[in-house]
């Protein structure tokens, strides 16, 4: 009986064969792969345009074999708006961190969602500013120690972590908003489906599509990769519940 | 109307832009340039173009960045505070070499300041609003007609050099109306292909990336030298300046934009009184027409620079003439009730003519 | 032909419309002309003012320190601009709203026009501005009434075009006032 | 046959795959790659025990694992 | 440690600020100055001060505006893109005369650029990031000690002149560590009372208003003349410059900040080779020490200006010396792997010394 | 029987006797008066600091006899944050229009609310940019013609009007959020109470307090004062329902 | 006695007060103030009919109306 | 005393810590010293490098084109900086991770130190950096070991102070290596 070898899991086509600059155990890498798989799934590499943001994922274009514009910090949704209006048939996604999207980029993300820009937003929430060395983010958990909340986030002074998926779901132009995580194989699978859905919404012109991904930043959390991975369900999910917050393709 | 239209300056620059193929406009309201977005919102749909009022000037300039990176001919406009807010975006566009046109209809500042004519943003436009030592090509129209004409030229310059171009108008030029002779845009045959734009990589065998972060050893430095070589080329090729009666002049008067407009009448009055006054009016303020000043002051070593600010272009005049000329300055910073009159400038010309 | 004019009054009096119209009419006739408004952050209330220059040569400054003519539609405008009119010039003012001149000037041709009353007479209190402009045209000859009438078509927004006949009438009435009035004979 | 292939250039030794493997076949070893990261390892013996479930690959942030399955040709 | 501390530049400026009574800090992270907010977040609570990480640089500068208007000694810091975003706010603060201290630890641009040392924001700092032709007092430290010292002085200047003050550092100064001798702050006895601040009108018989909109006839113009008179006073009183070995020099080398630091070693090497090289190092770049250049070049009419950019301060040097001197320039724009070395600058000194 | 004359309605003390620059029938005037009455009510004129915004109400300080800082367009909440942190016992309010607060100032208002800044925000929503001549605002109604939506607001391109009172209510630091109107005497009375409540919340340190007021802009709506007044209930309230969206002093 | 006093410097003739008055006592007249605004008016006769309910004052955007009530002294 | 040194290696090898420590130790001794790091946007992975200058006069440039000494902790660092070392200078490298020199240089004192192996020996693989610094101090005399040990107290973050004894041991071991090794005798 002849035996052949069949691939079960391989690198998505759209991902270049380049080692990333991410730290060991950083979830950015997983989310990159899921985005790449979604692009492969729809066969739209040729018309996909990525909008990079400023954060650890700023080097996006080193990893994805697609056209990319690098946006100033927080402005990816505005840059994406400009790109999409010139090429309405392209597939535009932004890839943003929590500092980028939920702090400096608050106005841009809210208004892009409200306008119903036909784009997909991948939002990696790791409760800190990874790239700049672990400062407090709008999503930093109460009490969490960061380099700019050395005594722990004090909600009386610094407010509560912002729940972006819920906020975005409230806006008129939003077609889809969900929160996922990538800390277990099962959740990675779910997250992949959700991201694929968010690309599909755009392709079918169903409004603004937003996916918040809870992600680990072992380096700035001062944890090992495994500890950091465990924190995602251990600490983050309590405050940031997973789920779909809006989906206009599903009737309530 | 013997093919002359009666047009407001703000609308003229928008008309020129659309004629030149501008099909994307992103902006945010601010006095004294609101006619531009208003005109665009009305006219863009008629030519298959696209108008969007952004949530802020910051968003607007970044939409412009996106549309420019995507290959569209795109424009924004603002004034004072709004232009300041675009500083980061302009620096990004210069850094990532994204062509676009930015109109600043100057109003007086600092801060909220006022809404009348001013030229207090010369430094900002010419020396560097944003960080990183980039340059914008800066065009300085002085009439409704020139707003229209330069409104076309700006797009060609932007595309030719892959650079943001600023049209530096002011509240007077934007709000005034006068005759305009429209004409068709002709695309220069030698404009480079936009093979660098993002549009989906299609069948290209490489992806296009528009970016300004450069972290590899030596990469950023090489890029900056490249940009500055480009600026040098622009200086050689694109300097524009209007002059008159330089021969035999005893005094050179120089001004740009609205100040030149007012000075024009004052100079005519002075000539009426028998004074020999030459006029130099930069049409590009970056690149600055240094050569014109150098040559003119070789014969007439006295220049009166008039500005609607506290002295900005005069520095470039001084840097141009270097060791030769006596450069004087007369300026007022603008504000309600503070527009100089031709009579007032005539007084200055008389004074500086004499001593 | 060449002239320069200040026009000033309340925000709602239609100053900017007649400034526009004058410049437009002059351009229609083949002259050069510029129109330059002073405008407030409030397009509401407050005061409105503009400068119009008409010339056959190229127009330099659209602003001027001392105008040859001023059309002053209320007391505030009178108080502010009367002294700036060039000696030998003309001051055409709305005597319905101007109750006194800020100073005595013998070097001007003063024309007092009860424009509000006249406007009520022709049935539209909003036409004070056109009455004044008609008078200006008649008095100075800087522009023909016909050109102003033609200009209305270009200047008025679509929704106001139905008022063109009334505007035309007001222009004519203003002109007639100057022709017939002794006060305007200076 | 190797059911999983670990790309040494990509692996950063984070250990997430080892944690995810239901068979506990993977472990981070002492060998460093060019970037100085320790590499995850699987013994040849364990390759045989591998069920090609790809859970390891799915959680690998560095796409450092490819997974294959033996298939009977019909 | 014989009372010397071993301190990072970024921390030194924050230490100086707190010592000078700065009790409010609003900022947003950006490399290479993150140690400043991090230090402030740690230390402010210990002195009863207040630290807040704003949602953006735009928000931060406006919080600074508010705290400054309320009478607090307040500071923010950023770099490159973040400073550009503060342009509007800085213009408002200049216009409404709100004192505060803004630190720019320069990184190279344009756009995202890089995170190494650069001086490409000289124009932005000195000529006008924002609209309206205002000025900032701009201090240019060159050492950890001076970051600390000027970090104190900045607050006094800000309060004395009711103006925002910028400390123009760079990634090299911010990231390096060296010895620092701390000392106590002494408040100048003649600092004016802050009777203009908003704090609730209390029993004052008038309300205080901090604003920059000026719409009354002539109001804005008068305000701008007032501001420019203030700038003239600052020029007279606050110009600071370090010089050495100007007597008998055959070549003057001038530089500020990190470029001066590298040049320092190159000049020492050149002197070691027997060259007579003088050094001029502006400590304030606005006001610019024009007089120093004017006098020095009267005797030594050759200047080599060295900058970590493509030529910015050199314009002010040229404007200072006007008709006398031969001003040369050597610059590199910065970026990873592109910091000039003393050896490289020595080469330049040799070259310009000779011809 | 002697008869004395008693005042029933008089100018609030904190309002200067200066005619405003507002157009006839503009609701800014009413809201000014209600704010002044709240300040009078609590007797806090001496420690109140107003933060002016950029819009028709920019001349605030001409009308209120209190200390005022003029903020750049959209930044009043950030300026207020700076002021309040220096004078924690002062009473700080911002007064903002819909362009100011819901467009350019989106990030600042959201983060001030989220931090729970102890300030009161008075938000006059007149569905347009009044000061600059009637451009489209984020709150412009679908189909509404403005100078930059000459063919009517097209929700496909420009998105839906943003409901700020609802959005602000979602944020952790918000103590109070409500929407009122001032088009009838009864509603003016209600609005006055609500504004007073919002000042009271601040004084009692109960979090960020937000009041959205639906207001008429006759000039830019191209309507008479009466028509404009009628539009508030006729067109605006359908999209912007009045009500209290959050009040932490009331248990649900 | 005048129950309501209209301040002519403040009134802009918007007519909101007239609309609000339950007794319909107010109307915008022809007289202009210094700013050129027509003024709202009430006749002496109507002053008597006024019930001092202050609804007019409450809706006046320009705080142009003061309202008084007669009160019997005890 | 005066010296200038490049130190380079992987991000995780503690390069910046020993750069800091050297400068701090020198300052404790009363010298002047500067420490200047090259740092990446990624504080993670990648490579780390710093320059330390020790002098008794005032320190000018904290950067230098050609260092007298280089401490190179891996192959990448070796490839990048070996050629820059000043003739007559010293190259102290971690032979555990450097398998070849990029070129032949006879103008340097080359000291190969199997620092990873040594670190395993003393039971803590993270102390490669301290071993190298100890060797540097011993070889150059630029700073006393005692000053470095004193500096540890100031340099290490609170949570790492418990490792001071181990660090001290590593410094000593590094110094001993140089004293005892023939390879270091140049
Ligand atoms: C205008 C501006 N401000 C600040 C920065 C500095 N900066 C770079 S990345 C970043 C935050 C990154 O955090 P996040 O968005 O959460 O991404 P992460 O690195 O955590 O994935 C900041 C503040 C910048 N580049 N530009
Ligand atoms: C940065 C900046 N952008 C734009 C403007 C111009 N501007 C002044 S007011 C205004 C909008 C006002 O609208 P809104 O906030 O709704 O207030 P309203 O006048 O309607 O009460 C704008 C865009 C400005 N002053 N500053
Ligand atoms: S710093 Fe955090 S977010 Fe950035 S690469 Fe490392 S682990 Fe990932
Ligand atoms: S998950 Fe990937 S990177 Fe991490 S140890 Fe496994 S193979 Fe290596
Ligand atoms: S494929 Fe499954 S069984 Fe095989 S190593 Fe990976 S996780 Fe373990
Ligand atoms: S424009 Fe509108 S908002 Fe502004 S004052 Fe007039 S009516 Fe009020
Ligand atoms: S509501 Fe006030 S402003 Fe309007 S008409 Fe009545 S009194 Fe006059
Ligand atoms: S107080 Fe009442 S009754 Fe009297 S005028 Fe006013 S609304 Fe009418
Ligand atoms: Mg993050
Ligand atoms: Mg509004």
C-alpha cells in the first residue's frame, strides 16, 4: 500500500518567509498568520492593501506580500479611507495596537466606523504600548503596573480600560464588531473564522468590520511567554469578554 | 462675459484643481477658506470625483496621504490652526514621497488669532511646519487668476517630484472676487508613471510599500540625501518669479501674495510721483528665487521687503543677497482692521526711496 | 472708467450682494473689477462691509485707504467710514437709518437717500441695497444700469432669482431718485 | 516520517507549541539559533507519536511549524 | 559618589524640572524620550505633583495649556511626530501667553523616520512649527548636566515672559548617561506675580480670561506687536552662548546640542594637531546669539557650522554675520548608523581649515 | 392694601449685561442662561472656570462673569483637565458645539469622560457648524442639506449622525449623561434642572457629567427663528431622543 | 404696572417669546433697535392681562425679558 | 585613566547593563565617564550595542568612530565591529558564540573567552556579560573591580539586587580568566 505525505498545516501564501522581529511568544505573529489566511481564503492578495500603524506591528510590510501604506500613529483608519475611496474595489485592512487605536487614534477609528468605511480593522489589544517599552494604554487593566503606571493603573485618575469592540458596535456604520483571543488552539481557530468573516463583510460591502484580538506582550508584561499566554484568559477576559457585539448579517 | 468669469479666489483654486484632474478632496471647515470644501462638495460629484468632510484636519491630511499613496490626485485646504494640525501628516507625506496639494488660506495668528488676511505662516510653509527637515514646494499666488493657474500647476509639480505642494494664499485672495479666464488643463507629456502606488499588487512581482520609517543601517540617511537632492533639483528647475522695471530702479520693492497685490498699487503711485521703483514678486517661495535678488541687487543694492507679518520672507531675501544689498523691512501682522493700504505702503516707499 | 467704493451697513442689509453686483456688472462691460469683503466670524448680525474697485487697467490692490465713493447704509457705517472718504468724493447714505453725520465735510458730495422708506414704498423692505446701488450707478456712471440688471442673473442664488424683477425695479428707483433729487445735484 | 517540521530560523523557543501539544511531544532545548533563541525540539521517536493534529502549529506565533500527515494512496 | 550622580539625559531634564517646582506633567510616549514620562509617573506622586498620560500629544499639549493657564508649572515632552502634533497647541499658548516647558528630544525624520539622534527640528523649533509667526524660547543643552540646569531655567523664563519655552534636546542627549551634580533651585526674586491666571475669580473684581482670539478692530495687531516687543526684549536679555578659544582662531566651528558634543572632541583633536580653532556653541537658539558671531567673525571671518541635519542653524549664522564672513556647512541628517564621529568631523575641520 | 412688586424672572447674576452676538432665535443664548443659573444656584461663581470652545459660543467670556480659558477647537476637555488638576476644588465646565465635540474633539471628550474627569460638559448640538457657515456636522441628520452636503447628508458616504449622549454614557468614568432640548418653556425648565444636576455631580465629585442640548441654528438652517425652533422637536428628537442615559446617583 | 420689561438692547425680535406666551400678548413690531433688529412689543393694555407666568422670559435666548408680579403686602 | 569601548551582542545578553556598570564604576572612582547606547525600536530580540568613554578630562563626544577596545559577545557583533577597532587596541570576544573572525588582524590584542561555557560553569548562563566586563577591567585597568562591584548596587533594579553576589563572582571569574589565560597575554 503506497503512502503519500499530505500537508496539514503550512505557511499561508501571502506571508513572506521572513522571520519576524517580534519577541518570543508575542501574539502579533499569530494574528498576522490569521490575517494572511483570510486573504488567501478569499484569493484577494492581488487587490489587498494593508494599512500599517505605529506599534510593534509597524513592520507589517516586511511580512505580508501585499501593497502597504504606513500610517502615522493612530491614523490608519483615515489613511485607509483615502486609499479605499481611490480604489473602491480593493480590500483594505488596518492593523492597529491599543495605543494606536484606542488612544491617539480614537477619533479616526470612531469616525471611520461611523461612516461605515468598507474596511476591515484588526485591533490587537495587549493592554500596553509594546513598541515604546510598556507604557500604560487605554486598555491597561485596573491596577496593572506599567512603566507609566508604576503604582498600578488608578482608575480614579486614569479611568477604566476602554472596551473598544462594544463602543464600535454602537456606531451606525459598523457592520461587524467582535472580540476574540488567540491563547489556545481552539480560540485561534475561532479568531481565524472571525477575521475571515470580517474580511468577507468588506468584500460583500456590508459595512465597517472590526475585530479586537486580546493578545499577549510577554516582554512588557515582564512575563515568560507561557505566563503571558495564561494572563489572557486569567486576567484580560474578565474585563474584556469575548463575543460578537454587532453583526448586521445576522438578524437579532 | 467675453469668456471672463467673476470668481472668488477660494473657488478659483478649487476650479483649477478639478480642471487639473483632482478627483479627491478631504478637508475640514475653517474660515476663511470654507468656499473650497463647499465648492468641492458641490462639484466633485459632477465630475465623478469624491468629496469627504473629515472629522478633523488631522484625519483630513491622513486621508490625503492615503489617497495620494493610492495614486489619486488629491487636495486639502485649511488655514492657521488647521494647517498646524496637518504638520505631522505633511511630514509623513514628504517622508514617504506622497504627492498632494495643500492649500493654506492664511489668517493671522498665533492661536485662534483672527480671520483676516495675513502672511504669518510663511516660515511654517517654507521652513518646516513639521519635524524632520523636509520641504514643501510652496506656490504663492497673488490673484484669482493665479490661484486657478497655480491650482493646476501644483498637481503637476506634486506628481513630477512625488512631493506635497502647498499653495500659500491668504484671506484676502480667498475672499476677493475678480475676473478669471478659464482654460483647459494639458497634462505634461513627460510626467512620470506612478508605478509606485498602492492599488493591490495585482500581477506586479513585488509589493509596493509607501512608508517613512527607515531603521536599517544608513537607510534613513540615504533617504534624506535623496530628498535633499530632489529639493536641489526643484530649486534648479522650478523657481518662478515675476519682476518688473528692474532696469534703472533706485529701489526694489519685494512682496508676495496679498502684500504684493497692495504693494502693486503703491508702486504704481510711486512711479506716478516719478520714483524709479522695481518690483520682485516670488511666485514660488520654496524654491526661493534667490538668483533674481542676487542679480537685481548687483545693480540696485536697496530692497524694501513688505509682508503681512513681522518679518519672515525678508530672511530669505537677506540670505539671497548675502553681501551686497541693504535689505529693509516693512510689515504688519494682520488682524481685523489691520490691512495695510496702498497709501500706507506708498509712504514707506517714499521713505526708503529717499534714504 | 475707474472708481473705488466702500459699502457698509448691517449684516442683513445685503451689502455684499450689491458689492458683488457692481463688480460683476463692471466685468460684464469689459472693465476690470475687484470685490473684497470684510466679513465677521458671525455671518449673522454685526456689520458688513466691502470694497469694490473698477478700472480699465489691471487692478492692483483690492483694498484702498480712502475711497472715492462710500455707500453707507446705517449710522454705525457712517460713524466708521465717513471720515475716510477722499476729498472730492461722494457719500451716498441711507438717511432712514442715519440721523447725523459724524462731522461737517464740505469737500464731499453728500447724497441722503431715505432708502428704508423708499423700500417700503416699493413693497419690499429688503431692497434698500438695490436702491442705493441704482443711485450709485446713476450718480457716477461707473457702470450701466443694464449691466447691473444683467449681473443679477449671475449673482443671485437660484432660489432668489424670482426676485429679479423687484431688484430691477429697485435699481431703477434708486437711479431715478438721483436724477430727480435736488439733494443729489452736487 | 517527520510529521512536523520546525523551522529553526523562525522558532524563538517560546514554548507555546509545547504547551498546546496534546501528546506533550515538544520541548524547548538548549540549542540556539542564529538570533540567539533556544529552539523547540522533538525527538524522532516522538515524531512517530505525533497525530498531526497541528495544534502546535496553530498557536505558534512564528509560523515555525509545518505539519504533515501520512495518507494511504487509494 | 562625591555628590555626582550617574544619570540619563532624559531623566536629568525631568529632575531639573521637578527641582524647579514643576508639579504637572502631561505627555504621550514616544521614543527616544520615554524615560521622561516614566520618571515623572514615578516621581510626581512623591512630591505631591501630578502625572497624566494623555490620549495623544494633541491632548497633552492642551492639558498643558490648561494647567499653565491655571498657574501651574507644567511640562510636556515628545519627539518628531509628537512635536508636530503639538504645533497648534504651542501656537495657542504663545498667542494666549501661557507659560510652559516643552521638551523635544529630536529624532530624525521626516515622517516616522528613525529614533536616533538628529537636529532636523531646528527650523520647526526656532522658525515656527505652528501658524501665526510666534516664537518659542528655545534652549539647546549639550550635556546631561545642562539638561538638568536648563530644565530649571526654562520654567523661570516661561514664567518671566509668559511664553512657552522649548528644550531642544535629541536622542543622543536623552539616551546617554553621565555624571550630574544636582543642586537646589532658587526662585528668582523678581519673577512677576501670576495675577492673570484662571483659578476662579474669587474676590477679584474682574474675571481673568486666557485667550488668543482677537476680533476687535486693531486688537490682534496690537497683540502681535506686543508679542514681538516681548521677543525683542528676550533677544536683548536672554541670549546665552558658550565660546572658547576665539582669540587668534583661524577657523570658527559652531554647533549646538549633540553636534557640538561630537565637534568638541574633533576640535580638541584638531588643536592637538596645532590648528587654531575657536568654538561657538549657542545655548539659546532662540534668541540666537547673533552678536557673538558678528564680533567673532570680525576677527575670524571663516565659520564651519556643523549640524545633524541638512543645514538649518547655518541660516541663522549667515543672517548673523551678514556681510562679513565665509560660512560653510557640514551636516548629516541622522538615522540608524549615521551618527557622525569625532574622527569624521576632524576631517572636515582639517579641510575647511586649509582652504 | 399696599402692593409690592416682586421679581419673577431676572437675569442671572453671573451673566453680564452684554448683548450677545448670537443670531435672533439662536438657542445658545438660552443655554448660556441656564448655565449661569446653575452657577448662581450653587453660589460657585468665585470658583468656576469656564472652558470656551471654538464655535459660535467662542465669545463665552464676553457673557459670563467668570474666569475663562479659550481652548483650541475640540480640545476643551483636555484644557479643562489641565485646569482641574491644578485647581481640584474649582468648578470646571466646557461649553462645546457639535463640530467641536463630536468631530475634531472626539478623542478628547471620550477620554475625559473615560477618565472620569470631574467636570461638566455642556454640549450644544445644532446639527451643523454654526460659526463657519453651516457645514455638515457629525450630528447632521440624514438627508439634511448643508453647505458641504449640498445634496443632503448621504449616510452611505458620510455615515449616520452620532449620538453622543449615548456614547458617553458607555464610558467608565461617566457619572451622568443626558440629552435635553430648549424649544419649549417646559423643556427649558427640564434642561435647566438637568444642567444644574450636572454641576451638582461635579461639586459632589460624582464623575464626569455630560449634558447634550438640542439647539436651533436658524441662520444656517435657512429658517426663521420660529421654524428653526419647531424643527427641534419636529426633526431632531426623532433621531436624538431626550432622556437620561446614565446617572450613577440613581440605582437602576 | 408693567409685569414684563423688554430690554431693547437685547431683544432681537426672534418671536420665540410671542410663541410661548399663553395669552398671546407679545408681537414683533416694526421698530428697530441700534443693531437693526425689530423689537418685540406689548401694549400697556396687554401688560394688564399678563399673568407673570414668565414663559416668555424662559424661552428668550437673549434674556431680554424681566418679569414681575404684584404682591399684596401683608 | 582614559579609555573608550564598544560593547555589542544580542538584545538579551545584558550589554547595556555592563556598559552602564563600567561608566558608573568609573564615575564612582572620580573619573568622568559617558555611556551611550544604540537602541532598537524593539527592546526585544535584535542586537544591542553601547559605547563607554572614560576620561579624566571633560568628555566631549560620547560616540567614537574607532574604539580602543571592543567587547563582542556574538558573531553578529564580531562581523559588524571587529574592523572598527583601533590599531593597537583590544578585542575581547565571546568565543562560545563567535566561530570565526571576519578578517585577520595582527594589530590587535585578541582575547577569546568561552563566556557561555564559563557562565554555565558558575551556574548562571545569564552572567556572560559580567564575565566579559570582569575580564575587561582586569585587562585594561580602566576601572577597579571594586568600583564595579560597588556600582552594581546603583545600577541593578531593585528586583535584581539578590543576584549581586553572583554578579560579583562573575566579575571575579572574568578577571581571573585574563590573569590566568595565555590567550590574554598579548
Ligand atoms: C505621533 C506619535 N506619537 C507617539 C509615537 C510613539 N509610539 C510608537 S508605537 C506607540 C504605541 C504602540 O502601542 P500599541 O499601539 O498598543 O502597539 P503595540 O506595540 O502594543 O502592538 C507609540 C506611542 C509615534 N510614533 N507617533
Ligand atoms: C483647528 C480648527 N479647525 C477648524 C476651525 C474652524 N471652526 C471654527 S468653529 C467651527 C465649527 C463650529 O461648529 P460647532 O462646534 O458645531 O459650533 P456652533 O458654531 O455650531 O455652535 C470650526 C470648524 C478652527 N477654529 N480650528
Ligand atoms: S514588545 Fe510586546 S507587542 Fe511588541 S513584539 Fe514584544 S511581545 Fe510583542
Ligand atoms: S511555538 Fe513556535 S516559536 Fe514557539 S517554541 Fe514552538 S515552534 Fe518555536
Ligand atoms: S501536530 Fe499535534 S501531536 Fe503533533 S506535535 Fe503538533 S501538537 Fe503535538
Ligand atoms: S450661526 Fe447658528 S449657532 Fe451661530 S449664532 Fe447664528 S443661529 Fe446661533
Ligand atoms: S424671545 Fe427675546 S429676543 Fe426674541 S423677540 Fe422675545 S424678547 Fe426679543
Ligand atoms: S409673563 Fe406670561 S403672560 Fe406675561 S407676557 Fe410673558 S408669557 Fe405672556
Ligand atoms: Mg499595545
Ligand atoms: Mg454646531
